């Protein structure tokens, strides 16, 4: 359900530039032919095409993510895996989750997801990919993991975990919640598919297993 709407919004955004150019030319010709009255006729169409920047204070968000983007993340990661296989460098997948998210009210859950996505977006580079996976889970596919090792991957995951968790402290009802992070570093890209890599990373966000033998 989300993907057709996302595709439609993307198509309209892509057409906005050509639409404005055509509208400007049409208004110029109409003004030359009919005078100032033509501007009043064209104003409603211009308002429809002007980007809606008032609500965001004129600031463009660095990353855009919506819940339920597991397929998008898998496609992005698969592309990175193919490219890394040719270049012979590792690929990193990071996931984060809010434990106990399923027991929250829908309103609180939506607010937490929005807050975490915003916090995470400001902790990433423009070329990194951020995804909302639904159920209080998030995915990150950093760009350019060449030369990264497990220790560096863990530090990055922990830093993103802190970014997301910092946004929860000021929300009523979320005082006792936390954010967990996990990662999967593929040192030999191509041996497994993207969904298997994501599954391993999500599994790593859970609590550590209890020691054997009690």
C-alpha cells in the first residue's frame, strides 16, 4: 500500500521542475495577450505546484524514511553487495529497535518512530541510507564501508543507538524505553543475500543469550 503512494509522490516531485517552467512560459504569454487579468487566472495553478516548505521551516530533510521499508532496504543492500563483490570490500548493515514497542499505544508509537528517524537522519551522511522497518525497527546501510572492521562497525552502531535514544528521554510515556542496536558486517559480499544479512543484524539487536549451565 505504501509503495504505490511513494512512487506517485516521487513522480510528482520529479515533474515539479518541468511543470513550473511550462507554467511560467504560459503565464508570460497570457500576460502579453490578456494583460494583468491573466495572472489572477494562473495563480491557483502556481500555488498547487509551489513546494510545500512552510511546515518544515524551509529546511529540506537529509533523509526520508517511512515505516515498512524492508523491501527498499533489501534492494539497496543487494545493490551494495553486488558492487562490493566486484570491488572486494566489506558491506555494513546496521539495525536498531525499540524493545517493548509493540505494547505502546499507536499515537505514542508513531511519535517515537518519527523522533527516532529524525534523530538518526541527523547522525548520518547524505550518502548513507536510512529505512523505517516497522514495529519500532530501523535500518541503516552506510555507504563506503571499505576498510571497516568489526570494532569500527560496533562503534558506529553504538553512536547511532545513542542518537536515537536521546530523542526518547523528552517524550512522556517513553522515559523507561531504550534503543538497541545490532550490525552485520559482510566481509565476503556475495556469499549471502541481502535479507539474510538484515535478519542477522536484527537478531543482534536482541538481548544476549544466557550463559550455558546457569
